[in-house]
């Protein structure tokens, strides 16, 4: 059995930090009255924008991790389906405990990862060219689905929780939630591809795919930027529309973000085992990512409304609080690794999803 690839955990740990800083930067910060302008808050807004990189990392690593998961277990399909169902249920639990943010039918990153893991057995035996083809189809289908639903160019938080629009829950899950299947399944598939190359110690294909993807992501918006009619108001203008936000996500931003994740995976490859030991703080954070996700969302999103610290802090105070929360969760995760992360969400996920299958089959 292979040893755990701790570099994957470390990159997930980076995503935890990015996720926390983006959320707290919005949930705690109270800007001065008036229109929020980048030139007024260049550092905080730039810092906050980095947090948008967290979700692409999480979803891509979920796909990548399946490849190494296959090496450790025999009855992979059953475990993946069970684990995916549990993560999906955790997503709906999050909906219930965070009514200030979500409705019962909201579709967030946990829902997306859970769903992707449930259907992963359909993809994991396919060749790399087949996975690439499906990924491209997902991007193309995204535009057609958004057109068919007449998805607005910008989706507000309120819109992404509404169930009274035709399609209701399915509309959110497929196209208009925070992280819908179309196009976010693309990140999961790209992760599966990168995982295979990583498993075989092949970094160059990962870099090549990153370069090709980022080139496509840069070239696609050019007609839109130049104001060419078909790319601005044509029936398929979403193929060319570049928007830094991804609510909803269009192909250019998906390509750019996925390319950056691939570059991170390739750059970390050299030090996957040598640099990142099991006691590394980023590794510890990565191994408690699900727990930290639940805790920080409930405390700083839900309780902030009840305890009256929602968007009440100045820029300096917000940055100081982000630093303090970073330090707190880093220390907590480092301390937790001494007990094998017992009783955390990840520990529970492993116990529930694997024990029945391991009892019926052997571990490799």
C-alpha cells in the first residue's frame, strides 16, 4: 500500500486558509459608506479575491484523490458512493444549520463534491482522452444549459437559494447554485486526470495541460473584450464572456482557474513527500478541512447575525481577526493530529463509509 501523499493534503490546507480569509473578509468587514472601490481598499479586496481560488482547489483535489484512494482499497466503487452520499448529506446539514445563507435546496461545494464522488465509478475506468472529452462536453453543455434557463449574468446570494423559480432544486444543482454540476464537474474530471499522471510520476503532461488550458482561457475572451458582436450579444456569448466572479461560471474563468490548480499540483510534485511531513501545519489543516469548513461557517456566518458581529469591523480589525483565526485553526489542527484527528468530520466520514466494505473485503 502506498504511503499517504501529503502534498495533496498541504495544497488542501492552502485552500482552507484561502476559504477562511475570503469568507471572513466579507462576513466581518464593514467598509466605509458609499460604493466599494478597489482603489480605496486595494490590499483587502485583492487579498479577498485570492479566496476565490479555494473552491477550484477543493473540487479538483477531490477528483485527484480518488486515484490514490484506488491504490489503498479494493472495493472502491462502493466506498466512493457511500462517502459521496455522506458528504452530500453533510451539505444538506450545512443548509439546515445556516439558514441566513442557504435554503434547504441550496447547492454548495460540499454538495458538488458529494455528487461527483457518487458518480465517480462511471468515470474512473475511462481513459485520459475520454475524460478530457467529457470535460470539454461539460463546458459546452454549461453554456447551452445557462442559455436554456436564461441564467442572469450575475447570480446574487438570494437568487442562488431560491426554490420558487421553475426547476427549483434541480435548477440550483445543475446550473444556478453556487457550485453547480455544470460547469464544476469539469474541475473534478481534471483532478482525476492529473491524479493519474501524478501517480505515474509524470509532471510534464500536467504542465502541458495547464499551459494549453490557460492559453484557451486567455484567448476565448479576446473577441468579447474587442467588442465583436457574436461574442458580446450573440446566442453563445457566454463562451467568450470573462467575469472574475463565478456566479455563474463561464468557460473562460473555469479554464483559467483549473489551469492555476494544475500548475500548483505540478509545482508541489517535487516535494510531495520530502517537504511535507505528516506534522506539517498545512498538511494538518488539509486533513481537517471538512471540520474547519463546518466550524467557521457556523460561527462566523450564522452566529455572527445572532451575536451582532456581522460586518462591523474596520479594515485593520478584519485583517487582524483573519490572522487570529488562521493561527487558531492551524494550532488546533496541529494539536489534533496527535490523536489521529479522532471524532472530526473526516474521521467520521472514514469510519462510516469504509468499515462495512473493509469488513467484507481485504485492504491492499
